[in-house]
């Protein structure tokens, strides 16, 4: 066995098209690490050895530590969501390549619980997330939104409210592409 990390949480793993494993985890409040709070990744190529830990994004603000709700892979490119600064960002990198600096592309204000799915036949990507839309007198109400990219994440459509439930709480979407139909399906 290989100890991948110690004292970490928020773990997730995905397998890429080459059989490599991408492991993503959070490591927080550690005075011995710079930055103190971060989203880290490790990669195991098929038939190879685990690579070193790589920082996807980090900060030193214990009250605003980064969270990663989405981990997905398209081909050998790893995609993650980063929630920090009261915003949601999306970031990607190819296997073995470095993470771009910063939080990534601003995706939505006050969004959370992102899920990402890819068309198996085109460069279409869909990302779904929930967002606080303010609300009724007894608390915040949430809706599920979707944004689409038709060029592998270079540009994105405007957000579309796909749940549109009034006086209700819609949270934590799941999404999948059905290859035979060429469509993404989420909450119905």
C-alpha cells in the first residue's frame, strides 16, 4: 500500500481514458504547509508510480478555505470546481501538466455542489450546480442551474435555471450524458 496523503479529507478519484488515476483531496489548517489550505492532486499513470502532490489552488484564509465539489475527467484532462471567495470557479489541466495559477475561470457567484459531464461524441460539456436565489421568509431557497460549453470549456453559455421550483429547495444535482441519445440528463 501507498500512503497518498495524511490528515486530509474531501477525497475523490477518477480514472482517465489512458487508465491513469487522478486523486483529489483537501488539506486544511496546516501551519507546516504553504499555503495552509489547499486542493491538492496526485496522478498515477497506468502501469506507473504515484506522482508528487500538486497544488491546484490554495490560500491562507482559514475562514474561506477552498472546497472542491466536482472532479471529472475528459480524455486525460482533469476538471475540478473550486468554491472560495463566495464564488465558484472551474479549472482544468492535462494529465502530467501543471495546474494554471489562480482559482480558475469564474463560473458562478454563490454557487455550490457543481457536477460536470461530457458528451462522448462532441466537445460539449455541461456543468450543473445549485445557487442560493434569496428567498422566502423562512430561509434561503436554492435552484439548479446549468451552463453549457460547445468548445471543451473555452466559452460557456449563460446560466439556465433548470429546476425553476418556487417555494422549494433544489440542491445537489447529478448529471449524466446518454451516448445513444447525445443528450445530458439531470434533475427532472
